[in-house]
C-alpha cells in the first residue's frame, strides 16, 4: 500500500495497533531502517513531514562513493566500511546505480601528486575491496587529455583513474521504501510529528499532523526512531533531550548545464583553487558540477542557491576547464541541499567528519545523525540491531540479524549487476515493439528497473487515447500516483523523475497537463490547484535564478 489514493487507509492501519518501530523521516536513512526492521519481523511505520527524499536525500551529489577524500583525514575505518557498501548498493539496485570511471587530475603545485595519488588510490582499492576490473589506473598527461580534452592543460602531470558509482538519490530512497512497504511497512508523506506521546516517562508514540488536510493522528509504537536528517535536533529538543553533541548544517549547491554547452566526456574529481574538492559529472546529455560547503542557518526546509554559490562554482569550472568560457547564463538548472553533520568545535565545514552517530535519550527516543548516502544500509542495520536488542528484552522475541545485504530493493530484481545488461537489452526491444525509441526505453528501464513492465503496459494501453497529456507522461504519472505515493506535482517532477534538475524544459512542457490530471484524480479545490502550481513555479524559478542573499 504505497499509493497517493490510499492516505486514509494508511492512517487507519497506522492507528489501529501499536507498531514495533515508528521511524520519523522518509529520507534514505529512514527508508533503510524501515526495510531492515520489517525484514527481521518487526512491524514498522515511516512518517515524512514533506515528500519522501525531499530533504537531503534528493539533493546530494548523486554518487554512491567511498569518500576517497576522507583518507586525507585518516578516516580509514569509515572509508573501508562505506567503500565496501558501494558494491552492495549496486548489486541490490543496479537500475539506480551505475559504475562511473572518474579522473583525479594532478597539476604542478596542486594538492595531489602522482606518488601520493597512487598510494591513496591503491589503499582505497584495498579498503573498499574494489573489484579487479575496477581498480585504479595511473594515466599520463597525454592519456588523461585523450579521455577528457576539456581539462586544463597547463601544468598537468597526469591523473588517477578509478571507479565511483553514480546514482539517482531520490529514486534509490523510493525503491528502498517501496521494498519496505512490499514487506509490510506503512509509510505516509506530508505528515509532521508535532508532539511525542509518553507512558511512564518513556516515548510511546507521536501526535502527527497531516500537511494536506490538517487532521491530527495519534500513532503508538514500542520504539520511536528520529531519522529526520536536518531536523534531528528539533525533535530531540521537543523530547527535552538535546544535550551534548548537536547538528551542524552545511549547504551544498550543484549547477546543471546542457551537454552541448559543457560537453564533458568523463567524470572529473578536481581540487579547486581554495583546496576544496569538486565533482564534474556527465549525465544523460547534461553535465552537473558541485558542490559548495558553507555553514547554513536559513530555512531548513528550503535551502536555495545564492549568487555567491553560483559564482564560486563558475570560478571552479573556469579554473579547471578554461577553454569553455561558461557563464551564469549557461546554467540550465541547479539544486541546493543540506548536510546534517555532527558538530565538532574548531573544525571547518569541509573537515567535519561524515560519520554517523546514534543517540538514545532518557525517554527512549533513538536518534541517528550524520552519515553518508552510501552507508545507509549499514547505518540502518546498526539502528535496528539496537532496536532488536530492546524489543527482545521487552517481548522475549528472538529476532534475526539483518537480512538486507543480499536483498534487491524494489526494481532491483534483475539478476544483480551481471543480469542487468541482458535485462536492459530485452526491455529496449520490448519498448521498440511498442514504438518507443531506444533512448526512451533505456531511460525508463534505468529509472524503474524490474517495474518498467508496469509503465510499458500503461503506455501501450493508452498511447492512442486522447488523455489530455502525453501518453508516456500518463504512464509515468499514474504509476507514480498508484505505486510511489505521489501526492503533489513537485513530487512527480522532482523526486519521481528528477526532471526539474536534468530536463527542466520537459517540466515546463508538461506541468499544466500534469496538474490538470492530478487535480481531477485527487479532487483538488481551486485553492489547492493554485497552491501546488505556485509551489512548482517557485522551484522552477529558483533552479535558474539565484537568491541574491
């Protein structure tokens, strides 16, 4: 039951019995906890204040990576653990995770040199247990420029060449959550926890306010987990347990360019003039560049790109790709996201550890903070290990260890990474048979994985009907409303498709027909239509025009 049509039924199920685990936060961490819990036999619910993945989990650099730069901070254990998780995330969802060879160039007087880069990448291969065919190579200047001619030539001494994994962070989150729901979890978006319920001084549930109709619901659980990302401290404060370590929010901004304007052939990880590390990554005919890392004290729910953010990244691009002459007018889209880091006195934002930590309050509220997208499954396992211990004591249960290491996420049931290539070939042929281009069939298969048949079926059945919207948009939209809990237009255009970031013209082209269709299906009032249209228009504007602040 993961449908925008089923909100009332989901509330009914959440309220009718005491859950074993209630997770606050529908980002990748909360989704991972829910999946780990239900596969061990616990009943679980997830509440998300916005849309699923609307916070940090749709605004990252969109890489499942081992954190090579953390070797410089001697975070060896974290690099080893997170590096090994890359392969697990890939195997369990090869449709949303793709190996990406990356160049780490080094220059005269730069932060990296051939000797240290070689040692670092070799250590990385060992710690992360990198597959033999994906281990690092060292390239000469000539070999480096052959792979990426746009790179700055002056002072180039060569490069390291190694593999990271590109992902769609929002869809990764959705597929994990969909699998959790398939296994019995219940999940609701647009519902804000406004208070905790206590029994004998211990957290026993929450009061949750629906952000669509304003109704309040009391939901009880034996254990409550605070996985609210940037809002973790807000909930700890409401529980009266915000003490000791606290969150430190930093903002990361990425810019997107058309591939014709920025024709990058090869992903690049380079050091900017100020010593920060920047990614430039080609994706689906676009190139995106990021990220910034600045202290953030603004609206947690709505971080935006500023002129300074944009200009900083443009300067970085000009520094590493001087022949391009990229300008502010070339920015096609952008996004800004927050990193909820654990505060450490005296450290610069880029130096603060990305390690996760678990806090348990006197009331029994369990909070998880910090961490990286790549390590979500292991973070979830650690939290659920703790929950399992508590529930075993309370209920006398003998709960199994984590089951998720070899569990495909939703859409990932394609025979692992080895089987995905054959699966893709079959689906491209099936798409062609129903008049889809190879490009569209490939894109849909990459987006939906094993669930692409459902989208194909909807398209084929309705492709000759007058629907008031494009038949393929109809297929994607109705699938997302019925099977991915799409409630608002922004859910579809931002988190379900990523189009606002990587195909903003497609959003402009189809927004009116999508809004009209959703309004008819969900029975929206004129006020709701206006509000949801305005919400999308604001995001479209902010993606291109920076905040002057």
